[in-house]
C-alpha cells in the first residue's frame, strides 16, 4: 500500500500542469468573479435591465480589477496561500449570500464571531460542507497542485506592473464610461456592490479586526451616577416594584396575531390585560447590535458598538439607583450589557427537562421564576434573554405540543422545505413564545399580594422568511426590509403597580399605534421604576404622559 501511494504521488508530481504565475492569477480571477458571484450578477441584471452596454462594461471592468488584485499576490511563496484563501472565502460567502440573501458586513461578521457551537452547527450543514468541497477545496487542491513558473524578480515586477496598470486603467475607463448609470443604480440599490464576493466580505472582515483592535483601549465611563428612586412613599412603606424585561429573539411583528396577523399565534397573550404597541422598530437587524443598543442611552441614530462599550447601560443606571438587577440568558450571551451585574447562563446548562444538543427551550427561563420572586425583598429588574425564534432551526424552538401549524419545516436546509412549511415552523415557535410570555405574566400576577409587578417584552429584531429572496436576518439597516426591523412590543402592568405609579392603561392603549422603537426601552424602564436622573428623557418614556396628572 505504501509503495502504491508513493507511486501515485510521483505520478501526480510528474504530470503537474505548469502555469506562469500571471495565468494562474487570471484563471483564479475569472473563477472568483463569474462562478462565485451569482447574487451579484443576479442583482446586476435586475438593476441594469435594458442597459446591455452597461452590463458588458461592468463585467469587463470588474474582471480587470479582479485580475489586478490577484496579480498583486502572485509573488513566490505568497501566490498559492493568497489565491486559496480568496477562493475558500469566496465559496463560503457565496453559500450564505446565494442561499439566504444575506450581506456579509461588519456586523454580520461580529455575529458570526460571537455565536456558539450549537448555533453555528445549524448553519454548517452537510450541504454546506459538500458545497465547500466541490467549489472550494477541489479548486484549492488544483491551485496547490499546479507548478507555478516564476520569472526572475526584476522581470516579474515589470510583467506584473504591465498587467496591473492597464487593468486598473480598463477598470477606471469602464466605470467612467457608464458612471451615471452606475451611480444612479447604486443610490437606488445600496445593497448592489455589497454582494460583490469576496471583495466586500473580506473588506468587512478587515474592518471588524481593526475595530476589535481599537476597542481594546476603550475605557468604560460611568453614566447617571445621580440616579435614585423618587417615590411619595418610602420603600419600607410600599410593596417592592419588580419589572421583568423579556428580550425576544427574531420575532417579527408581521406574524403576531396581536398586530392583525390572521393566524392565532398569540392565543394566550390575547387573554391577558396587556398593551401591544403595533408600530415598533428595532435598533438593528442582528442580536450583536440590537441587544446592547436597546439597553443603551444612545438611540438608534447615534448608537455604535464602540459607544456601547465605552458607556454604562440601563442595568448600571438601575444599580446606581439601588435597584437589584439580574440577567438570565438562554441565547448567545448578553453582548456586554450584563458585564457588571449578576447573570446566569442557561444556554448550555444541559438540564434534561429543557435542553438538548447544546440548546435549551425557553421554558428554562420561567422554571425558576417563582423561587426568584419569593426571594425579592426590594425593587428589582430581571432580564430574560430568549432563544425565541432563532433560525434557521425554527422547528427546534418549541416542544412537540406546540406544532399547531402543519406541515412544518423540520430541517435547517431551506431548500428541502416549501415557503409554507418554513412559515409554519416559524409560527409554531411564536406560539411557544406567546405561552412563555403568558407564563411570566401569570407568575408575576400570582405574587401581587406582596409585589407590584410588570413585564415588558421586545424582540431584538425581526426575520425574513423568503420575501424577495431573503432569509434569516442581519441585513444592513439602511436597506433592511421591514420584516427584519418591525418588531413586537408588549407591556403588562399589574393593577398594584398601575395604582402605585399612577399609570393609566387606557392612555397607554390609546398610544399603541404611535411609532415606537428600541429607543423607548431605556427611558421607559427608568420611568416605570420611578428612577430620577438627568439622563431620563420623558419624551422617550412611554409611561410619562400616561400618569395621573400628566399632560398628554
């Protein structure tokens, strides 16, 4: 066997094709541009419809640019690793862009870096591995096998420049020849060149790494150290106030029965004394953005990841006011929101009642709620971070008894499912979230003899279920579809808390259709907990105008 392997190796070595470095670079450029850019070319044909010369110039110009790029890396000892890296990165990017319609920007990369093994496992499927082998590994093996012929160094530099410079001139000329068309189309369709693979994904990765390096030097600044609970009655003469903030995952408002969806996805919440805010938008389209943003003092327009790391958040302000705070997580982490408070990670607890395969059903968040409430002896805010509807494994987000909408997609490979079965699986998971939220409300209500309680539910972002060829979430916010930004927002306040804070529920209900967003959470929780501080903005506090005596 050993001798046979040696013979095979010698045969392959003897019959290796010989290519000059520039030809291998050009072949790779052609492969990258025309074989790994299905999404980009689909958009190009759509956005430049009727512009035949514009399409031709685009193809010629981009091919020239890709050739200039690959030729740049055609130095000895560098060419093969560089070209193989581009191919593998391009093949991986093509899979997610072509399959799910996502755009791989900086925040998408941040999400990928902050995920866990179980979540990643739902995306790294057998079909993905096969795709990588056929379109990534095999071409890479060919690049590795080829005997690259290099010229002497000085001549190589001259030849490379003789290719790169004209290529860049062709690229510039092609762009200028149709500049008006390209500029107009880019303004109208900002997603267009963000799908150019692997250029944009690799640029986003570089930007992410630069940002990570800069974030290492960020120093946390205190916020609202003047915060205090202001109440007509001292704490000793009133019941403790407790608010449970439920951070939903991937729940979109379009599929909420409370907002007019035809299906009964909220049968339990419909029976509770809640207010549903029907016109609410998220801060981002991915957990890594939305969760820290919704607990940040910065609104969606001024928020940035660096600002969030540099500034204390809502949980810190509540702590400054002397309110007990705690975070229970059944997702991929708190995204630094709970760095300075008590937190419990249920996601990998392996509790056999709720957990399987490194993930847990959201019932695990409710399981210990009664015990926690029994121990509360002062004002407190508890955050429950759900797994919710996290895709693509919607069918794993709810137990068997919640499979009401059938047939449902039982796979993470959407190609094996119809749009109807994907929506069914998604709606079943929403049905389970409805049950979880009703359980939270019922448990809070059961402690009404001793505590004044409330629940606030907001999803972190929405989800695309195939509309316009898009799936999952994470689209850049500037052109994200409403399915990814329109989120459910539910408020329940116990009669005792409404009485002690003077909040008028009919007033709240009258404002339910007005525009709201994640910007409201920070200030509304402060208002609900009667926290006074200079950073509290009553214009963003949904309860401020609905207190007895408040002017609306």
